[in-house]
């Protein structure tokens, strides 16, 4: 959400984004994409030990 706020402030309010901030925004977006792509394939099933407790 914060990335969108920074980009919209740049577009509509003319807020400057320097190189350091641009790199940070890019890393944040890449991190979100990485988590979304790798997290979608994993299953959240209980382990064998947790099944015994339940």
C-alpha cells in the first residue's frame, strides 16, 4: 500500500522520488511479488505431530 501512496504522490502532487527512494520502492515491489509467487504453491497442512494433538 505504501508503494502506491508514493507513486500517486509523485503523479498527482509532484513529489520528487530520488534514486534511493526509487530503489527502495522497487525492492518492496519485488519482495511482494516474490512472496506472492512462492507462497501460492505451499500448502498449510498440519504436520504429523500436530495431527496427534488434534
